[in-house]
C-alpha cells in the first residue's frame, strides 16, 4: 500500500485542524453573541437550558451510538477466523484486511466516533421532546379508547418513540458494521454455491437481527396509540371503525409474531440451523401483508363504506368532542345564538343604536399605510409598516374608540444614495420618532351647506417635536425596536464620555441613547467579536465607537420574543400600544401540539392565510391543539421583553414553565392598563373560525352528511382573488355592541357563508374586552331564508344605479378606486354591510383618500360621501343621526391643521392656507366629477404640503 510522506501527513493534519477551527469558531462566535444578547435581556437561563439540553441529548446519543457500534466492531474483529484463504495475489480483501489490521485502533475508534458525532448532531434537534417528557403534566382528561391521560400522548409517547428510533438506528448501523467486518476478515465468504458463514458471524448477526425484530414488536405495541391520530377517513382525524376493529387487533397479532420471530433469531446461539429464523422472518413479512394490510382493506371496502354513516358514528363523536376541546371551541367557550336576520328596519331603530353605528370604522388599516407615510412621514428615513394596526383608546370624554395606530419607525433603506454609508446606517440614523394614531371612524372634513366631503385621517401624533405630549401621550417617543428593521440592522449608540451626541433626533438636535438596551462594545475584545460576527472592519477602526458604546441588535420585536420563548408559535401581526406612557409592542404567543388524540389535524399556514398583506405568515405545519397562552411585550425604547400567562390552565404552558421556570410571569402581574390593550389575536381566530365551519354541529350524522357545514367566504374586495384559503376574507377588528352587551366592546369578527354557496349562514366574533376576553359568539342565521353574503352584497353594491352612475369614479385613467374592507355588523336583528371607497391618483407619490361610503341592508344600497348620508339613503331620513361626523377636538366647520401644527411663522401660516385652499379645490373637483381638475388639485395639495414641511424644517 502506498504511504504518505511525513510532510504530506503534517499538511493534511494542519489542514484538518484549520477546517475544524473555522467551523467550530464560527459556531462558537455565534453562540457567544447569543450569550451576550440573552444576558442583555435577562433571559440567559433560556439560553443555557437550550444549550445544555442540546449538548446533553447530543452527547448521550453520540455515546450510545458510538459504544454500540464500537462494541460490535470489536466483537466481529476479535472473533475473526485465524486462517483465511486468499484467492490470489490481487485479492482486494487481502489488502483491505492488511490495512485494517495495521490500523485496527484507528478504524476501531475512528469509525464509532465519526458515526457517534453525526448521530449526536442529529439527535440534539429533539431537545424539546426530551424536556417535555421530563416536565410533563397531566391534562386531567383521558382518551376514549385506552383511558390514558392526554398527557401520555402529548408528552410521553413522543419520547418513547424517540428512544425506539435510536434503538433501531443503533442496531441497524451495528449490523452493517459487523457484516462488513466479518466479510473483510473472512467470517463471511461468498465462494461456493451457498457461501460460508462462521459461527461467530452467524451468532452476532442473528442476535442483532433478533434485537431489530424485538424492537419492531415494541413498535407494533406503540402503533396502537398512534391509531388515535389516524387519517384513514378523510373526513376526520382519529381511529376509524376499520382502525379499531381490524388494524388494532392486527397490531397485537403482529407484535406476538415479532416476539416469536425474535426468539427464533436468538435460537441460533444454540442451533446451527439458520432456516428457523429465516422462516420466522418470512412469516412476519407475510403476516404484515395479510393481517396488517389485506384484512383492513377488505373490511373497509365491504363492510364500512356501504354503511359508513353508521360504522363511523362513534369515531366521529369522539372526534367532535376532542376537536372542540383541543381548539377551544367547545360549548364552554362558544355561545351560539339564533339570529333573526331582519331585512326591514325603521330609521328610528337604526338611530337608536348608540353602540355600533357611531363606531363604524371607515379607515382600512390595509389600505392607508401610504396615506400615513405621505402625510406624517416627515423624512425619507422614517416609514410605516405596510399594514397599520387597530387598537382602542378612550377619548377626552372617557368614551372607548378604535384607532388606527402605527409607529414612525426608522427605515434605513429609505436613506438617499449620499446617506448610504456605514456611519449613517449604524451610528447616526438609529431610531424612529413617534406614535401616530387616527380615530378609525372619521376623516378630516369640510362642511358647507350641510354637505360633508370625506378626506384624510385625523392624525394624533406624539413625537419628539411635542415631547410625546400628543392626544395619546408617551414618555419616550423614540423607537429603537420595530418591525421595519432587518436582521443585520444593528445600531451602535453611546460613545466616549463628554463627546457631543451623534444620533439624529431632529433638525435642531442630536441625541444619545440612555436606555437599558444594547451590549457594551467599548473594549477591544468585544469589537473584535462583533467585527468578526458581522464581517465589518469598522468595528475596529471607527472613532464613532467609544468606551461607553453599546450595540443594539435583534431589534424586531417578534424575533426578540421568539428567541426568549423558542417553544412558542407567534402571531403574525404584532401591534404597538401605549401602556402607562410607554410604547410597547404586544406579541401573541401560541402553544400548539400535533398529537392530541382524536383532534382534527389542521394545516396552520393554510388556515391562517388570507388576502391580508403586511403580516408574517405562519409555517404550514399540522396542528391539532392551540392555545393563546402567552402575551409578550417588547419596549420600543429599551427592548425589554416580558412574557405573561393569559391561560394558566394550559397543560402545555405548565410543562414549558417547568422547563424554563420564571420566564413567563403569572397573570396576576398583568397591569389593568396592559390588559385593556389585549386584542384577541387574528391567527388563532382564523384557525377557530375554520374549524367552526364544521364543528358547530353536535350530531355525528349531520357531520357525516356535511349538509350544515359553513365556509369562510372569499374576500369580495380583493380583485383577481382565487378560490381557496389564499382568497379568504380576513377577520376585522371593530368596536360594536352586539346582542346582550351593555356597551360597545372591541372584538374580532368574521362572516361565514353556507358550504359552496354565497348566502350568509353565521357571524362570529371574539371579544377582546377584559371582562369576557376570548369568548366566541356565533350568530346563526335561519336556513329557511336566504341572507345575502359578502360576495353577493359586493356585486349588488357595484351594480346599483347610484354606483354605476358614478362609474367614472372607478374607471378614470388618472385615478384608481380602492374598495376598503367590507364590514359585516349585526344591527337591530339584521346585518348591516359597510364599505369605504378610497381614491388614489395613478402617480408614484400618491396616497389613498376616503371618497365614498357604501352601505347595504336588506337588499337596499346607500352610496354617499358620508356614512350618515348612506344610512339615510338605505333606511330613511334620520337613520344616520347616531353617526359621529365631527372631531370632538375641533369645532364644526373648522379645517384641520396638518401634522406639525405650529402656524406661528408667516411661511407656515401661508402654507396652511394653501393646504386649506387645495383641499377645497379637491372637494369641488370631486363633486363635479372632473378628474382632470382633480389631478391638478392633488398636485396643488402636494406642493402646499411640501412648502409646509419645508417651513417646519426651517424652524418656522
């Protein structure tokens, strides 16, 4: 055999060391950076628990796999034949045998170590399975078949499956290793008609095969429990009639045959005849085919399918009960009420509604982000998310009102070309500025002779310019943590003591961060660490980094919560709220399972996908249990992360609290101010409404027939949408007073239509009120009358004469009409549909403006510039008297002052006057229908706003 020179061996060894050092160094660098981050947020215990869990499980698997393989290689090598015939001078086995003998320790130790390391790296990913097993808690509920606590299936069974899988791997790898070793050293010879097999090889391989078959017997035993998650019947999840009466007995039979087979293999120790285990193996294979596959198929085909409604009744009943419990849609959580669905109302009945009508939302959070940006952005490096959020606050009179809310965040991608450098991106432009809100039920308006022309949101801004003292005051309006930052959008704050501030704050002042967030980078070692981590040499040479500097990274609130609680699935739509004067991001966390017996397996991504844009999509994973168990907050200035339990009875949460003690605070520590801003999250609501379309029934026969099923309607305002979950209408937050509610409450709502039909079947809402948070209310419409659904109403709206007469509003080449969200609202026993229409010029910097309001009830359509006018058209004069068209902070008829709000200088006064004149020009152009004139008016408005911003920037 050729040998490498000493120099070649040294070079190879050095190359290997360098390669390992580079790989290990990169991992260790990332681990150290994470360790620093967890220390910053005060959750280093989460990091060490994960680290030790992964390391412990990986080492255990590596040692187990390596020892079992090494032991079998040693046994095979030690029991090799003393004399092995050589077929000739070119016999390749002889050369391999010589090499293996000369380097027996290298192969005997190296192969098990390499295999063990690979196995350990694979095993460490299952650390959550191990920790849930170690900290399992009972559910207090048992399955209907075996009478075992649900916790056995969710916490314990996955761990036993994990151990069994590694037992299979160890035996299989050892069998292959022993087989190759015996072959190389002559224990197995292929010469002759039947070859030769030495006694040691026969015994060792037989024992390994017997262990494999014995583990298969255990596998058959555990398969019985897995049948409770069977999907044999496409209608439901759980053990079907065939599973219970054919597959389950077959598993016991196969288990017994497997034990007999294993004994037959072990008998080779005493018997020289290998035909017995061979026959046993054939018996096991034939039995698995006949008993495990053919018999269940025959029973399914000739007994179950002809009588499926009767045969599957018990299984469907079990599935109904388990699914309602697992998804929180049982009778203890959902109140179903029959709703008359009236189609005729008197104007006085509508005017008497003081809970829903005055709070009808006219601003669509999925449409108006460009309007927020153009009118309140201030500078190119600020921005808003593509989708705004809806929350509620109390006004000066103490009335609860819903608002569109957003943070004016830093968007470094918006920096001009000459601003795009490392210093600006990471040390100068470091934070956003301000909390921006707008009442969702009104717009800026001009009043003339009783006519109202809709316009733009009534902005209420709390930022650095007014020291955070806007209509919704905040202590610290600077935003360092937000949704617009990317994973590498770190910022470096602070510097040397006594140096002038360098962070941009306003045109008149700079700022130095004083919060608790960030990791110190003042010393050379920390600079080296982060310079290597980000691949940026400026960490070493930039004078912007001083002794008191800190680096702020992982700035996205959703990412921060995910690192602190890796066991949670997070809602795709975090939202900002002002809590006791502090801006906090609120992130909803879900505990999920996919092994709750008999509960319906549901695709999470599919169930939560709809036409809503600007939100994070959840992964398309199967779940059959979900709870909104945790609410997390992230301080927009400090980055402080806090987790609170909102469902303390959730067994999955209890198990994780055992794994990470102290991470989730008890519900008793939730302040009333924070609880007042909890929203029932959208993603869990989407999952629940999807299941409610089927699981509102109680009778197995009704479930089997599917005749009473509902479905989520497609979004009627999404142009070009397609059938399926991607075209589903999103749920909408509204402030409304429904049924027996004593006052308006903030709730998440959705319409539901009949299966494969467009007429309405039900309306579902989830309360966000602290007193009955999470309560699901379903208004079930009668089946003997056909109530139009959202798509039918949309078609009716667009084809009504009043709308067709204004077709130029929708088809003008210079203006684009945008249909806002179609809200479905129960009012006085009927269903009221309300939809805003926005117009936007077909230009790059244009933005939507409210132009019309559509209202539909009982087949009648109202089309007006105001909600009041549209209601009066549908119900008669006086019906719209309950609407609030005035800003309570502005006298009637007064024009709004644009954001910025100081008109003390002559330049600003003139700019404000120009804006008012341009708004009046816009109003008249809209009324005349002259869209060429409308385009000119919009240009005048843009020019006036630019002059206003310029005057404001000059200190006016």
